[in-house]
């Protein structure tokens, strides 16, 4: 598990039920945390009262990377490695190790095809520099388009969005699923599962159809289920 996303789980039973309803597989369930996963992402459901939505990265070279990070943002040492944040305010946990459980490879969830994590920030230039200092590499997009995407060597993509690029609500960070023409059937399945929608998005078509939806888990983590 070189990358993961943490979500606060102050009501761990509600958080675990939410993600399993979405088809995530349970990898571990201990006193400290729960770990669930689908084919695209591993989630750590963190019941601690000071837990925040966070990106988690695994590595052994954080001490060497910290000086460059300190030029861009604050960094504090923790018992697991380091904690920092990007210009959006999203936490980033730099961990040396983490017990993420075991089990069979997880399959696709009801959310569809995982496309990475989205973050909205004013200073996208500094955000890009920070993620590059963490080992991410620019893959597509540019500031004239209003966004850039960067990929971690282990596969996780983060997309950094400029202000006013997204005409819908936005939670930092948000998991992103892109399903193209299959999104209407994905949305119908989510309704059938009784998954509440934080927002039904109609702005991308002229017919007023709900072709994209935004979810929020019990811990506040955002999830975009979009058609592109």
C-alpha cells in the first residue's frame, strides 16, 4: 500500500457500513482503524478524534525530501514520519510504514473507475511544485485549461484545480471516479443502494439531466462520480 487516503471515522460503524455499501472490500478492522479498498484506492477509516481527511504516502526517503518541502509548506515530525499540507489545506501523511491488512485484490466498487484525487487551490503553481517534491510527475493539463494532473510512481494521480474551474461544490480532497457514458447507470445503481448524494450536478448538459453526482462519506471525504 504505497498510497492511501484517510477519512475520519468518529462513528466507525457508520463509516464502515457506508464504504461496504459502495462495494469496498474490508482489508482489516482493528481497534486503531479500518482499512477498505476497491480496485483503485485504499482507504483508512481513522476513528481518532483528531483525524482529518488526508493523503497518505509510503516511503523511506522522507528525511531527504523534507528540506525541499519546507521551502514550500510547513512540515512537522510525527511518530510515523512527517505531516505536511498542500496549498488547499489538505493534509499529507508521509509514513515510513503502515499495517494495512491483507486479503484478496479488491474489485471495482459501485463508484466505477477510479481516476485519482482532486484538489482545488488558489496557488496551483506552488501546489504542483509541492507534489513534484513528493515524487509526483506532471502528466497532463496546464494552467490555461484550469487544471494540472500529476502521477505518483505507484499510480495515484492528483488533479489540481484552479478557482472557478469547477461549477459545482468541492471538498478538499475528493476522490474522483470517471465513467464516461456509463455514469447514468452508475448513478442509478447508487440510488438503488440508498447512497445519499451531496449534490446532483446538471450544469454540464442542456437538458437538466443529473449526469454527475457528488458524495460525502460520514467523515466528510468528498467523492466525485463524473462522466468525464
